C-alpha cells in the first residue's frame, strides 16, 4: 500500500507565496509521474501541474509562470512552489502519485487560502 501525504498549505495574502510538499511512501516500486490537482468549493477538481520521473513538466494555463513543480526522485517527493498567489488559487490541493502499470494513489489534500 502507498501512503501519500501533503503538507505546506495555509493562509497567505494575495501576492504571497507558499510551498507545498507531497511525500509518497510504502509500496513504491516505480513512480512514473506525480501531479498536483486542486478543488475549489463548488467546482470540479482540476489538474494544476504535472511532472514525470524524467523531469518533464506541464502546467494549467491559470498557473503557468507563477507555479513551479519539482520532484526529488530519491525521496519520492514532489513540491509545488506557488508565487504571486491570487484569491482564485484558494482550494484544497491534492497530490496524485502514478506508478508503472497505471497504479495511482491520492493524498488527503491540504487547504490553501489566499485572502487579505
């Protein structure tokens, strides 16, 4: 079984920064990609950023240029550096870990609130 634990959420003012972390542990055999999603109240969960084990990244248009995803393969950990935060970035942020054979695991989520 794989455990996925996010951390780093909180309350920040508009224009501020936060860094989210997501660590995977347990039955890790071959991580192929790690992703950050978010879900705001009353909205569907959306993909924010994606990184492959080879380091290829992709971002939602709404966060490109403000958010940076990175991964430490040795620690099975993915980070999301969020800069120039806006109130519309307020959401629960979820980490998803994908392993070979399309085996996936979600984390429990971490709340990010951008408000003055």
